[in-house]
């Protein structure tokens, strides 16, 4: 039997992973403007979101050598109207100790590949500015800047623009089947 790899692995998010996902999310909410929630989220709220997305949209976790959750990437509905069915809104967050090591790129690339395999056409990401690291990550993965919403959110005592990044995941078809 071989020794465990020091390189983190990824897998679909499980219900048991949600407390770690919540801890990472709440650290970002409290310490950064990247997430526009202004109060910590509750586990029941995150569980309901995961249950609603489960099956239709992938959620992935990155695991450390001991099986601990280092970060997550998830997709969800862009808007509830049927015309937007083939568009997913995506996000990725890492724990502070896991940033800057390429983990976000690997995790996000896996999420985008899964969306493409499921028949999604477009991935959209909103980035609260300034956030050079997130913008660089999205450009590295092929996203392009689709526009900037000026001063759309107020957090930590200042107004923030939100850059909208888009990535085409597959060819356009006139009569696409539902993703999934």
C-alpha cells in the first residue's frame, strides 16, 4: 500500500463536509469583502442550499492529506427563469492556509469540467473589487470580463464594484437539452 499523497484531492461535497464549508465561508464573510453576506451564515441555511443544488449543480471540496476540507467550489442557478437553465453561477473559496498554492485553480477547473460534462453552456462569476487574485484566477481559467457593476455592494465601510466574468463551457446549440 502506498503512502497518502501530500497533494490535496477533490471529491463531491457531502453533507458531513458542510460544517467545514461553513467555517471557510464565514471566515470570508467576516474578514473580506469577497462575499456580500454581512452576517455569518448558519449551518441549516447552508444545508438547505446544498440540498436544493444537490444533483443539479456540482459542489466540490478539496481535501488535505488528513481528509480535512481545505476549500470548496460550487455552482448554482444564475437566475430562476427557464431561459437561464444552461447558465451556472460559480464560486470558489479556500481556507486562508491553502491560498496561493494552485489549489483554487485545480478545484475550479474540476468544477468547470463537471459543468461542461453536464451540458451547461456558460459559467458566470461575480468578483467584488478589488480582488486581483480572484480576477487572475478567472482569467487563467479562460473567463473573460463581461462587465462591471459600479458600487453595487456596500461592505466594511465602503462601496464595491462587482466584475462579472463569463466562461463559455460548450458549443451553442439552437435546441439544447436540459443540463444534467
